[in-house]
C-alpha cells in the first residue's frame, strides 16, 4: 500500500505519503491564497523525500472539507485527476476528522470539539467523543451561536484559536490540518474495513462569488 494524501480545505496546503503502517513523508505550507500553486510542489516533495514515484501510488486520500469553495476544489479536482490517471481509488475523508485524529495522536481523548476558520466570523465545527467518533454532522455557525454546545469542552483547530471567548479550553495543537494524520486515519479505516464518504466537496454554504442578478445594458436598443 502507498497512499498519497492531501488536503486544501484550510489554509494549510498539506500532502503526505503513507505505506499503511507509517507516514513516509509530509509537507505542509500555510497559505490561504495559493492552494493551486502550492499543492503540486508539495506532492513532488513528498514523493522525492520518500524515494517513490506516482506510478507506485495505490490510493489517493483527499480532505473533502468543510472548507471555502476555491481552496477546497483544488484538492478535490487534483484527487479526481490522479485517481483517473493512475486508475486507483480516491478516498474522501472529512477534514475535521483528520484534525480529530491528529488530536488523538497528540494524546487528546473525547469528548472534544474541532473548529476551523470559515471566515465571515464563522467556524466549521463538529463534536467528537474520541479521535475516531464524530457525534455531530459538520456545521457552519457563528461561535456565539454554539457557545452552549461547546462550553467547557477541549477544542482544537484554528477556528477555536480565533474565538477563545467561546472555546475557552482551546489547545495549541493541532492548529492546522496534517495530511499525515489524514493518511493515517484513512489507512486505519482501510485496515478495519470501514467505509469512506464520496470524494465530493462538503461546502455547507454557497460560494462567495455569485452570478449578478441583472446586467446593465451597454448597447442601444
């Protein structure tokens, strides 16, 4: 097994290789505006660091969000292209689940909350009873609107760090997504026969860019 994993649903453009037992190589750059520029160089770096080639990849793991429209689609389109070109399966994994798994690797057990920055003064979030057990569907809300639901729970992720008045017990790590953790979670699910969600974007809200409702006439009638 050689899994190529990456996620572009958060400001962290992250890629990793996993052989089914351990992470062989990982590369992460935090830049919310250059997902398209940074993803392929990250893939090249992890392949080179592991001494592997694309032809050896047996599966692709991709974070499906939730996340902003523009960044998220970079990873999903790339995953679909790799899966088609290499004729290998593409496994979708919720981005929040990857952060929860990383929190578990760091010693955090449930219950806890994962929250990422959704912009517009909102967070993408979900509750967990452990690193592998999400107990709510991913959602997008203003922090103040979920204060009672997350009160006194440990919280990880950049969203929790932004709103300490709501996520009072926010932990410093993991702050950003790790493709190594995403790959480790996927390898565990494969080994235990668990299913994966479709490798389709989990947006939760409409994109910022909208088609104008009307157009101003520029030619005489």
